[in-house]
C-alpha cells in the first residue's frame, strides 16, 4: 500500500508525501524474509531501493505503481 501512496504522491506533485511513503516502503522491504519468497519477488525487492536515486519523479511514480501491482499479485498468488 505504501508504494501506491508513493505513486499517488508523486503524480499529484507532492514530493514530500512521495518521499515519506517511499521511506516507509523501504522499511517494510527489510521486514520481508527473502528466503521464503519466489525468486522474482526477491529480485524486485532488491531493485526497490534504486528508486531513491531517480531524478525523474514521474519515473518514480510509474515504478512504484508497477512494483505495487507486482507485489500485490505475488501476495494473492500465495493464497
């Protein structure tokens, strides 16, 4: 959910909101036991911090929305 908020914040032009929720999403990333997830999810989790280095806020918003959808799909697949 934090990644969707990142996307919404940056799309609305609120850089502060986007950054705040990106930091929260990165904290949640550290809580995931990577030994128990699918290999593709592990790769996505490893790529997630690279978003902080992007200069283009539209790119951050697009990637955050994409990651959010992929993680949601992975979570629903496990159920």
